[in-house]
C-alpha cells in the first residue's frame, strides 16, 4: 500500500480522497470493533478530510471517534426499532 | 425527510468504491 501523502490527496477528487482514507481507516477500525468496522468507517468518512487524517495519526483520537460512532449507531438502531414497532 | 435515513450509515467495504452519503438526508 503506497504511503498517504498530502500531494497524493490533493491530486485526488474529494470522492477519491475518501476512498484512500477509508482504505487506511478500515484496518485500524477493525482492531477497535471488528463487527461494526464497515459502519464505523462509513461514519468516520463523513468527517472532513483533515479530521480523518488526524484520526489516522492519533490512535487515541480514532478510538474516541469510533466509540462515538458506535454510540450513534446504537441510537440509530433504537430509533429504527421503535419506528418499526408501529 | 423522505425516509432514506434508514440507509444510514453508509458502509465502507475495502475494494468497493466508496459511495458515501448518496441520497441520504443529514
């Protein structure tokens, strides 16, 4: 896997940037939560590119944000269950 | 507001092109 550089990122479209960042985020998120890694990575990719880069550089920040994503997911699932109960 | 939020969150799968938040309300 080629190293992620600023020049590589700026030469890519916003969509390609997210793809490149997602490829790097995913294995790290898998370490934190293997079961929900696809969804957590999806949530984290909604952040700005600069914030995602911070997450890639800081395992602590990544863990914090991943935990927040799990909380969001759980809230969303509760909401869906209550909607489906009607 | 059109019920598409049920598709949230978009899932990232390695090797699959990222589609992001298409047609999903914030």
